[in-house]
C-alpha cells in the first residue's frame, strides 16, 4: 500500500452528510477508502454526499441522541462485516447553553450525542478493529474544549470530555497499532454557524479575535483528518491539533 493511499481500507465518518464530515469523507474516498457516510436520518444531503463520492461509498444513519440507535449502528456494521479501520467521530449537536441558562435535558442531549455515542461506538468497534492490527480513530473536538466561551459552556464541556476519552483510547490502543487523535477546529464556515456568521457585525468582531483574521474551511479540517488517517501519520497518537488560525492561543 502506498504511503498516502487508503485503498483496501474502510472508513466511517460520523456526521458526513454535510460540513467538515462530508469534506473528510470525500477526501478519504478520493484516497481510495470505502467510505460509510453517516447522517442522523436518511435524506437528500446524505444521498448527495454518497453520490459525490462515486462507487465506493455507502450511507448509514443513526440519531446519536438515541443511544439504542448508536448501538444498533455498531451492531449493523459488525453484522455486515463493515467494521471500519478508520473511525472519524465527527457528528455533534451544539446549542448555546451556558451556566446562566442551564438546561439539564439539553445537557443530557448534547452529552449523549457528543460523548456517550462515541463511548458506545468505541466500546463495540474497537475489539473488532484491534484484530486488524492497524487502525485510526480521529475525533473532531473543538477549540471550545480548551478555550472557554460562556455561551458554549455545556457544549465545550462535552468537547473537553472527548479529549480525555481520546487520550485514554490512544493509550489503551497503541499496542494494537491503532492511533487516536483529536482535531480542534476553530470557527469553520459550515451550516452550523451560517446563521450567526450572516450577521456582518458579529462576523467582523469574531474575525478580529482570530489571529489569522479569517474563518476556516471544512476542507482545511478534512486535510488534517486525511493526513491522520494515512500511513504517513503512523507514529502520531494522543495528539490534539488545532485547525483554528490561532484562535486557541
Ligand atoms: N463549524 C465549526 O465552526 C466547528 C467548530 C469547532 C468544532 N466543530 C465540530 O466539528 C464537527 C462537525 O461540525 P460541522 O460544522 O461540520 O457541523 P454541521 O455542518 O452542523 O454538520 C453536522 C453533521 O452532524 C450530523 N448530526 C447532527 N445531529 C446529529 C445527531 N443527533 N445524530 C447524528 N448525527 C448528527 C449531521 O447530520 P444531519 O445532516 O443528518 O443532521 C451532519 O452530518 C462537530 O463535531 C462540531 O462540534 C465545528
């Protein structure tokens, strides 16, 4: 296998119907992997992403707020011999909920979707991945996991929890030649923040806070995910790498 090629590998990218996940899934497909695109439910965007990838792509769905659906997804992959060697844990839900407007139900929803779903997927898929003695787990964290933003206190705490989970998974799976790393996006132009960034005044203020004075693209995040998935990243594990134009500083 060539150093940057992923032919013969299977990848699952959660939350790849759009945004960062879609860009990463398309890059992994272009590098030769068979890619499982994932969305919360069947839909036109998910179908379009799969179609854009061409032949070696499939769609899977599960609402990560529903933990039974997450478990069913893992069992479906095991049952169909589609356990990925490359697992990109990217899907998340996000709301502007802080300590000032704390909402227990909303926190549980975010925690289930962002953290517990990852625990379930890792718990069920890693034993199968270990058998192959080659694997990549890549988390999409957030700069908010390391840098506080009061309106994102609850979301940020789910991302901080993921970083600890990723480090532990890196430690436990290194002997099996499975690397586990986390990318930390800053402000990336996707559907998620399109509404907020459509306010020119807010967007200008935010750009000022970013040392590079611009927002990032899904492609820039996907470039790092694809590198971490490749053989060229074979000795990198337990890392947390910002893709944030310096916003983490
Ligand atoms: N954009 C940013 O500025 C930014 C910054 C830091 C970190 N991040 C992180 O980067 C990752 C991707 O963000 P993005 O901006 O690309 O997001 P996005 O454009 O909002 O896309 C979210 C993806 O997650 C899926 N998803 C949403 N709710 C889900 C649920 N309940 N169950 C399963 N899947 C669900 C969506 O599927 P459907 O299409 O089916 O809804 C979609 O594929 C997230 O983990 C986010 O926290 C983003």
